């Protein structure tokens, strides 16, 4: 009987704490282990995106050529609960290859050096001046500062092949698109 | 041993092979089921953070993070602050297609999986199919390092094997300077990055699991930073393959005291 009463007490405490959490939880702004006079505030925003593509093969490219995906080839859908910024960066400064690998440049193609651009006109059917370089070195360029909730953002990639190259093998790199809550 | 194991493509659909063999998960008890444990185990889903507005929650089958922005105020040398970021794994299934050739007398082989088998459990295998009608495939055991051991191959033969399974997702949480904040924030950011501790920087989440990961900020007493406001990002990426990578970031904005 004693054990039963003790168990009841424990459950009563658990139920009370759960109720208090349910009532006051949504308004909490600070967490434990934070210095007493420091404030920590976070509002309930979700950041979520889906990407229509994960791979692309530019095929065989000639020296000094520019090869584009179609504009709008890559579609991101903003499933976040907030408007978002989309920035773009190159993940490696050297392309992976069974050969020496091309070098990535943030500004221009060169000898054994490729560059990459992304379209920032949100899907206008043809490539135009609305492009940004895909950079390896921060700060990175952004495609859009405020993409609305539920909206698609359409972009594409443009490869600026080296002016000349000794590595004719397949060269690979990864472009990262980062999604953040807009200011 | 397997002579050749060739990745034939990610999206080859062979579900209509009329002369093949198909193992349906959970309909046959494996002959010798041995589950292995990975060094990284997944925790049960933890309650989602109290601050989340559930009405705006993205679909369950999409990956999301929360919150989008954390404001830390009245910060100073020697101060500490912490707050959890919540990660939801919207990934559910993996489908691998491989061409497998067996040696004479060989009926069993370890087949590597492109993703992590959820919970390291054979119960996470939804389907095994072969286009070779002489195969009677049964999964035997799983080890993250060596892959899925399958029994019942026809020896000295070849087939295209399709494996569908519930896949865990490994995430990586990085701390980095902001991509597009005011340049004044970036100059001294390397020091700020050193203040940050991610309690679990490479969590492995089961399909549809939601988990909180604590982020701690401790400003050293001897810091020489003089800026009034600092910003850094925590960036969450999954172990996705390909030339396009999606990264979801939380902005952390620190306002100093005085």
C-alpha cells in the first residue's frame, strides 16, 4: 500500500510538471546552464527546403567553354515557416578526379582552373546578367535575400571550363546552398 | 568471394522483373539473424522543443531544423549560454541497385549499402529482389562496416540486386561565420567559433526521428573581442551524395553587455 501511495505521488508530480510545461512551455525564452544575467531568446521558426536535383553532369567540355544547365533546372521549395535567404558556395578548392584535378577559382577560369556561376534571376528562361560566382572563400554570395514561405526558387549552374587543361578525366565538385531565416 | 560488385545506378527500377526472386521484409524470418551494434546508436525521439509552433511544422517526410534564429543578450567575458537546435530527419528509405556476380560454390556474400540500415536491424529491410530466378535471398546479418550479409545466391551466376530499406541519416553540424552578415562580424569570428561546443556534432537519426542537440557558448575571460554584436551560424547538413547539397542554418546573434 505504501509503495502504491508513493507511486501515486510520483505520478502526481510528473503530471503536474507536464501540465506546467504544456502551459508555460510555448512562452519560455531562456534555457538552463546559461549565466543568470544573460538572456537567450528563440522563436519557433522551422527552416526546411527540398531540392529538385542532387546531381548534374555537364558532359564533355572544351577549354575556355561555358556550359550551362537550363535556368530553372534546380528548384528549391521553401517549406520553412519563415522567409529565407539562400546563399551558395563551392565546397572544395580542388575538384576530385583520377587525374590531378582542376583548381576552383572564385573569380575566373584559367589554366587548369575552373569557375562556377549560379543564376540569380529565379527562373527567367534564359541566362542573363543575373548571376553570382559560386565561391569557395567566404563571404559567399547569396541568390535571394527573402524567399517567401511556400515559394519555389529556380536557379541553374554555369561551368566556366579552364582555358587549357592537362586533366581530361572526370572532375567533380559540390555546390552547397545554405538556407537561413531572413533578417 | 564476390568477383565483381558493380554499382549500376541509383534509379534503376527492376520491380517488374517477372523471372526474378523477391524477399519481402517482415514476411520471412531470417535463417540466422544476427544484429550488430554500431558505435553510433540512435536515441529514441526526444520531445520537440517547446518553442516550436506545430501549426507551421513542415511535412513529416521533409528534413527541418528549428529555431531559425537565437538571440543572446547581455553577454560578457566569462558568461555562458546554451540552447538546443532541433533536427528532424525527413528521410525514410534507401534503394540500392547493384550487379552481383558469385563464384563457384558461393551462396552468401556481404553487400555494402549506400545508406545506414535503420537501427542496424534486419527488420528495416523492406524488400530484396533479384532478377535471377535461381536466387532465394534471405538477409542474415548487418554490420555498418561490411554491409548486409545475404544468403541464397545461386553460385557462379550473376544478377541485378535491388535492396529497399529504412535508412538512418547521419547529419553533421558545423559552426561557421555567417555567409552574408555585416563584414564587421566576420573579422574576429575565428575566435568566436572556438567558444562554441556542439554536444553531438554528428548525430545519426532514424527515419522521422526528431532530436534536440545542445549548443553551448562560453566566452573566455581573456577574450579581446570588442565588437558590440557578433553573429555565427550552426549549419546542419546530411550525408547526402551528389553535386548539389542542401544546408539548413540557424543564426546565432550575440549582443554584448554595455
